[in-house]
C-alpha cells in the first residue's frame, strides 16, 4: 500500500529541551495509527507538527507524497479533531461545518452538498441550526469530526477526541470512529493516553516516551511481545507482573528462594544476568488449570478484587508481589493457599540493565 | 448511623431550610443603606443647591429643599456662563468632549484589541518582551511624558489639534486596554485558534470571524473604561487639545474659577452635575458589565 504520511528524522526542541528526537514514522494509506503514551511524551506535539501548527526544528514531513514541512495547515490535506471540540461558539453547526469551505471560497452548491453528506454520515442533520452551547458533549464532538469530514482530506488527525466525554459516551463514540474509518478508509492518526482506545481502534500503535517511539506494532504484538519494560508496564490493566531474578541459561533464580525454568520461551538475544520475567495476570492460572502449566508455585492470597466479569487476586511469590486474573466463579479469599501456574512461553523476559526484551 | 438531632424548635429538618431574619442581617442592611445615603449626600446637595436662589444659598441651610425651585442656573451653566472671556456656557465643551471621546474610544479599542489578539495567539520572537514593555507603560507617570509628547506632536503639526488629543488618548489607553484584551484572549482555548488555522483562516479572518464575535463582553468593558476615563480627563485636554477643542472638564474649571463679583454657586453646581452626568449615566447603565470586566482582567495574569 502507498505511504500516506512519512515523517523523517523529525526533531522539535524548545531551547535545550528535546520534545521530539529524530523521530521516524511511515504510515500507510488508509491506516489507523494510534500514538499512545503518558502525558508529556510528545504525542500531541508530534500531531501538531504533522498538522503544521508547530514549526519543527529539524527533519521533514511528507503527506500524500508531498513534502509539507513548510506548508500552512490548510495546504497539507489534513482535518483535525480536538479534545475540547474547539467549535466556533458564535456560529451554528452548519456554519461551523462550512467555515473552512467558505474560507476557501468554494461554490455554495458544493458547500451544501458536502455539509449534507457529512451531517448524514454523523447523523447530526437535526442539529444544523443550533449553536454549540445547545449541544451535548457527544454531539459537539460529532460536529467537530464533521468539520474535518467536509474538508474531504486524505488524513484525519485526532487529538484525544474522547477524553472530555463520560465513560459510556466514550465507548459509543469509539465504536463510531471505528465505523467511520471502515467506511471512509482515510488515513487516521489518533493521539490518546487511553490504552483501551489504542487497542480497540489501531491498526498499529506507536508507544511513545520522552519524544521517542518505543515500539510501533499492531496491538497484538504490543500486548504480547513488548520490546521493553516501559511498553510492557504501560499496556495492560492490571499491569504486567514483573518478577526480578538472575538469569542463568534458561533458568531464572528469584532471590535464591525459587527457580523458574523458562521452558517454551523463545529467546531472541539471551543474556545472562539480572533479568525480569514479565507475565500478564490473565496468563496465570489457578487451581486445577495450573497443574497443566510448565511452572507451578504454591502461594497465599492476600487481597481479592472482584470485577464482576472476573476476579483479580493479589499474592506473593518469593517475596515479590504478583497479581492474577481468575474466572469470576473461582472462589478465592484472603489467606487461602492456592496453586498457581503459568507458561513462560507466553511471558516476556527483559534484561534489567538495558530494559529491553531478550 | 446516628439519628438526626432535632432542631431547637423541635422539628426534624426536611425540605428547604427555613429563612430567618437575624439581627446580624438587619445590621448589615442598615449599614449598607446608611453608607449609600452618605455617599449620595454630596450629589443631593449639589442638585438642590443648583435650584436655589442666591439668597437662599446664603441662608446656609445646605440640606433644605429649595423654596422656589428654578432651572435658570442650569440653563445659564449650559449656554451662557463665562469661561474666561467667552460667555457661551458649557455647551461647546460638551461637544468638544463628545468629539474627543467619540474618536478616541473606537480608535484606542480597535488597536488594543488587535494588539491583545496578536500577543496571545500570534506569538513571535520578543512578543512577551513587547507585552512586558507595554504593561510597564501603565506605571510611567503621565507628567514625565508630557513635554516629550508636546515636542513630538508639534514637530508633526498635530499639537493643539483634535487628531493630536485623540493620539494622546490612544497612546495612554494602550497599556491597560492591551492587558485587558490579551488576558481575555489568553483565556480562550488555543484549540479554537488551531482549528481555525486548520480551516485555512489567516490573521484577519480569525480575528473578524472567530475572535471578534466572542469578545463583545470584554469590548463593552473597554468602552466603559475608555468613555469614563477620557470624559473625566483634565490634564491631557488642557495641554494637548488646543483652544478650539478644550473638553468639558477644562471649561468647567474655567467657569468655576471665573469670578465676576459674586460666586454663583448655583451655576457652579449645575455645571458640575452636567459635566459628571455622562460617566455617571455610563456607570448606571453598565454596572454589571463593568464589574465583570474588571474581574476578567484581574484573574489571569
């Protein structure tokens, strides 16, 4: 597939502070990319650079095969949706939608047909004559998406569009954005700090930290094969268990109290020494199921958190805290001794010094 | 769980809390009314004195109502009181003030609004420094600038002219008005500005189509500030306006100080009330906006 957005060695500095550091990113046409990371990681900055709202310090941005590094936002073929909706408060919904088109002096008939099409897609036709104050949060965000839609652009940019909505509305609109992408097949770049949004929407996720992309991969790979400790800890809730130990060959010895044989684990770059075994809570089984697992350990339950759909339990092995997820029907209570087991093949092993997967 | 304690009147609390008139509340209202009367007193004295004959004024009972109310002094103050050598009353001064205010207010506000808009959204190298210098201008005493400005204006032939006084008012209104508008624009979400830029709007289009419609409340505040400020101005009018354009305040001073035999208190009082009427009316009509604007300007720095 053709490349839609290409970012080459992009840097942005504020004085001596490097917000983005020689960042490279290729986005294919029609791809849904999510930029994910904690606040201050540079993800919104990157989006603003792509939009042309911030001047870059170094590097290039290409959109649809054209070098747009020095272009104005309007000439880049992008539409943008903001967290605060940023609707023009004095204009009706219709005027909000058509503002960009009127600025571009498009013929009236063309403006009308585009506004009509966008409002049909987003089901905001009954709202066209209202002012933004008369709309609910969800309706406002639809209008904001509509404003990007009418511009008929190649690339959609979303800057945390759902963060101001309540939980239920967020789920609804998330599905709607996914539906929109399936229908329009535009390239979409979506910034969020919400991992659920990232996992559910993205074709590929770029996890960022300190202005550097840590891992760029599809959600499945990000979840199951994180490249370093940061990615492993950032994705997943409850977060991945980290068991510190000393790796010799294929055995991790934990404080000399327990030896975990890392059977089934595919080392990419086996390095002896201080290591961390990461294992997701849902990959740890309990009770009878645990007996089929290559690694089995006795442990005592400390805290039980029933979530409804399942239960999260806290326990300790060799003095290190461990959480696991059990089916809601499994009866667990604090103080109970249980057998837990897991398959190290499903886990991740990281070198402590480098923080990278080995 | 403890049971709710019954109140002193033995009723369990339910529904709206009953309203009591307490001694404290009566005290507060009494104080407020007295304070209001106290501050209204000078105005009252001025108005009734302006309607009394000289003999009645000399009787010395300044709070008493006039025995035979007359509006003669008002007419005289407006049209025939002597300011220096000419005896045309305050009317020319009123129209001069009107001209100066009507020109200075829109000019200064439009410039300050564009300043504030540019300084909040179109940051450039040194824009913060420029803003700092502008605000610092608010602390420079007027007196030290008078001579340099006279010098500059006379060099370009504007000293003592209507455009000259308008320029002076515009310059001296700039620091506080720019501060007012910059703080207002800084409180608007920057994403709005970004959205307009993505939509392809430039400097002026964003200003006129997006920002201007939103800044009506703050513009009203600026109008109030400027109208009252410029109307009440004495110093700049005296120095810069020139003989032909002396504002009402300067002419009021001349009337009060021109003595031909007896001091006509009635005329002086009427002239003073007439001069003060414009800002007074502005405050009455726009009190709510005024307070709102002062608060808006103060909160964000």
